[in-house]
């Protein structure tokens, strides 16, 4: 069942989203060549908790960490690892979910470690823009397929990247994953109709190669999702509310950049 949120609930989710945004601001300065991914985890958790938030990924289906940290060909759900130091040119994705007084927000971001190649920078730029193209379609009366179609056309048809199918956006609040499902591919005019009060995530995962992925099912992992062909992957994610005045981003890191969606 899709749970519609009141203006008061949406504002509360904006407050939890502000904690995530602040965490990502902190990571912009923290992430550089030589950093250990475990330090990203510990600093992120410290930031969330020191601002009154609860890192909701901890304990979700047995997951142990406040963040997922996915490097290069790792698409999502990567485990923070002691001793794994990032190198110049790496691409790292950090994802987290925060609760604040029962209000939940979810956001992921891609970071260039030092100087990345032009190929990787373009992948990041295209992925980020595809998220915003999806957000532009998050209008009352549109359908979920309009969001996915906009992303797929830009990433796969125009740029020939792989648009991951297995992992998609979703409703959020009061728990981490709610209805409706929000794929980043699809047919315009198809799917669930968007209604005022829905709160969803749009979080395209885009690969330099094909769209297929594989999950590490070893006893020591069981979480990390990688591209099937070894190509690198980028991801950006915002939580947003569907309102009569258009989509409103609740996890904005840059009010000037996002001003049309605030």
C-alpha cells in the first residue's frame, strides 16, 4: 500500500534529509587518495549520530554498517572494509538511510577520488544528470514509467551506458522501502500514477558497460553487487516528495543547484 505523507511529515523527512546532506558535505572533504573505506564508515556514522539521527541501515536484514561503500565496478551494497585504501582515480559511491524522530530519508552520492579519467568523469556527469531528468518527471498525474523512460533514454539510448535493472528506486517512510517501486527504465505513460503526498527515491545506477550485475554470495560478504562485465558504475540518489507545486528534493546538498526543486 502506498502511504501518502502530510506536509508535516514531509517537512520532518526534510530534516532527516538535511542530516544526510550534511554528511555528504563532510565526505567531499574527507574522501581523497589514501583514505580507508572504514574511516568513511566511522566518520559518517559519527556525523549522523552526533546530529541526532539514527543510521537505519544497521540491522536491516542483518546488515552491520551505517553506510554502503561501493568502489569502481561495485554497483551497490559494498561493505566498508578495514585496510581498503582508495587510490587516485577510483570512483566510490556512499549510500545511507537516516531516521530522525521517525522520519526517514535516503541518499547516495558518487565521489571521484583525486583525479579520475575523462571516461569516468563523463559517467558520473551523465548519471547525475539522469537522476535530475527523472526528478523532472516526478509530477502529480505522471506515471512511474515516465521517470524510468527519461533516465533510460538519456543513459542507454543517447550515451550507450548500462542502466541497471535489478535495483530500483522506491517509496520511503516510515520504513526504508515502501511502495511504489520506481525503476530507472520503462515506458512513458505506464505504471503507477504519481499522487500528491508520495515520497520516493530516484537513484539510477549506471554502468560503463552492460546493465547486468552479480551479487557476491560468499560467506564473508553476501551483499556487494558488481557489474557482470567488470565495467565501472556510478550512482546518485535523492529522496523527493511529489507535491502540487512539483517535485521537492528532501536530501539536497546544494540549494543553489537544486533551487527549482526546493
